[in-house]
C-alpha cells in the first residue's frame, strides 16, 4: 500500500548513459525471438527440481495508462531525457515515442509468468543475491557456466521490446518472500539544478 516512485541515482559527474547501451544493442537486431528465448531460459534454469516441469506463460494485457506505477513522475523524466537529446536524432525519436505511448489512454503490456520455479531469492538483501543481480547488476550472473544464461545480458532483451524502456519484475520465492520493482533504461538527464542523473 505504499506509494511507488522512481529513483534515478545521481552520476556525481561520473559515467553517463546513452541510448546505445551494449547490452541493449545485443538484442536490437532480433528483439522478439530474444524476448521469448531469454525468459524461458531463465525459468528453465530456475526449475524447483520438483515433479512438475517449468511452465512459462506469455500474456498481452491492455490497461489504462494511469495505472502505470509512478506515471506522472515517469512522464517528467522522459521530458527531461528528451530535452537532453539532439533534435532529429534516433534517441530523440525513440524518447518522443515513449512519451506518446505513456501519455495515451491505454497501454499494452507483455506479461511473462513462470511456474514451478524457485522464484528469485534474496529480495530482502541489499546485495549479492539473484534478485539484486537481476535488478541492479550489469554484466554478471551467479549462474553456473553450464547454465543457458551465465553472462547476465539476457535481461536486456525485454527493454529492447519496450517502447517505454521500462520493465517491471515481481517474484514470490520458495521462502514466500515477495518483491516488485521497475527498471528503466533511459539516457542520462539533468534535474532542475543541472545535476546529472
């Protein structure tokens, strides 16, 4: 029942993000087969080793855009990103499409659910857990080298297919711990005081 909001960390004038993130570029040429293959692979790798096989379901949902978590704030962030981009650039066009999408009355959402898996444990930990690696870590996975996705880049596939460049994750693990978090892959932007985020 808490209000959901978006938190973008300050860069403190360090590394900034552009549109052509290498993780995103990996899947840009073949987005739809990738957004199918990568989640299935992750779910198979997380099978709970019980009798029933892993099951993955894909659903396309239509929902009022006002239900998008933190929508007003996200619109504000998109406008700041657009302001940072060069007019007529691919980045500017992509961000403008994102803004038009979220300002429309309805959104289409691709929901991917898996069953008979372990879920993503460690959501109650700040670091070094499968949940943390999915949500916040770049280029690392805790999977065995023999697993289908041991490099930590498969999670980028969903962002390439999202006009909003946003993905929401939810888990209920075997210990009945639940978590929900959204992640956005946008460009760096400045706040009203000129600080980069």
